[in-house]
C-alpha cells in the first residue's frame, strides 16, 4: 500500500525515495468507508454534478463517503483540542470553524468536490453547519485587472486581492460573526458588488480555489507573512493529467457556448457564434496561453503541500488517493 508519490519533474524529485504520503487504490480507499451510510438521495447526487462532470452514486460511495468519514474524525479531534486548549488557558473562546482547502486546475472538478463534501459533512451530527466559499470572489475587478494589464492573467496569483482574502480567512478563523465574502459571476466574468456570501461561525468552512495552497515569497528578514493555507485544518488537491484537463476544459467551453454564452448579456456571448471547429480551436488556445501556464507555474507545484491528493482518470473518476502520513 505504501508507495512513492510521483513528484513534479525537477532534478531533485527524481532522486527522492521517501514520500510523506500513503497511497490507496480506488478499491482500497472504498474499504475505508467502513459502513458509513449513504446519506444522499439519487436526486441530490445528480444536483451536485458540475457542467461536464456527472457525479455518480458509485463515486460518492467509493471516494467521498470514506473522505467524509476521515474528515469527520479530524473535525471532532480539532473541536476537542480547541476545547481542551481553551480550558487550559482558562478562556471561554467561541467556536473555531474547521477549514478545508481545495486546490487544483481550472476544469478539474474542484467545485463539484466541494459541493459533494459540503453535502456529506453537513449530515454528520457534530458539525451540521457547513459553508462553502469559492475564492473566485476575491479576484480583482475587471477594471483593476485591465488597468494593471492583467486580464490575460486572470486566475494567476497576482490577479487576486490577497489582502482581502487573508483578512476574510483570519476573521472566519477567529470565530467572528457575519463575515462577508464577495461573489464572482462567471456569466458576467466579473465581481457582483451587490452580492456577498455571509459566513456566520459555521462548524466547517470549505474554501476552494486555484492557488489556495500557494505560499507567499518568504521575506529575508524573517518577519511572519500569512499564507491562505495557514488557516486550513485540512487541504485537498485534485490532480489529473494536464492533457486530460485540457479536453475537459474544451468540452466545458463548448457546452457553455451552446448554453450560457447564447444569452446576449453574457460576457462571452461572442463565442456563441463560432463554428464547432473554431470554438475548439479557441478553447485550446485559451487553455494553452492562460490556464496551462498557470497550472504549470503556480498550481501544480503546490500539490505536495496538500494533506490529501485525489488522482483522476479521463472519466473524472478518482483512481488513486494519496493521504499524508501523520
């Protein structure tokens, strides 16, 4: 069961023989469900599917139920430790949310994973309040991106309001009430200033985004710089071969071209008039110029920082799970 996790291709990676991860095949991981009941109906499972990723009951039972069981144990242990620490310090601290981070490429299925975990974790009796916040809402507004020449680097670390995101994470972790997160519209391809997500001291908060596991550049003077991942109690990275993700991206682009993009008010309405061949060519070009570059430069290098890695095959099914050893 123990195996070395393939690392990003670097001169030193090829020489490493030790891995901090334990590897599980799909069937081995499924056994860890250990009788955890299926709490989602077929209708609920269907509603949790993404634009192109149709989640199945089999995937929930084999992958997500064992994961929810593991996370339930982690949440319970964290709640107990928090209480014991508060007792030790003679403080009556409020509830501290357990925060789960989910990272991975565009089109790899982060949102679907986040929704499924949210639904499953909320069915456990000790932590029924589970909130979900995508970090897309912390992208800088288009006007600012255009002013800084960053519209073609949307999704890269520099396109986010890191200060606002860190403040949000700090406020939530401190147990403050009614913390607001901004909302991003994929229809408008911009922020919606009138909308927000209210996070009011949940038991669990799931934060999903492209670069949530990326560390900041460390200062030479040793001064502390918080990373978004500093606030995570558990982190998940969703991995697939970049060529496979590219096909998922192109498929999603084509489906949106025939649905959401057809609305005249949609930001990408112009793509709805493309021929099938031109649409695929355009999608491949966008992927290679922007999303693949971001994946290689910023996202994939953070994979080894995750507590758990889900390795997907071309059908979106998780075929291997890597769990960091304690």
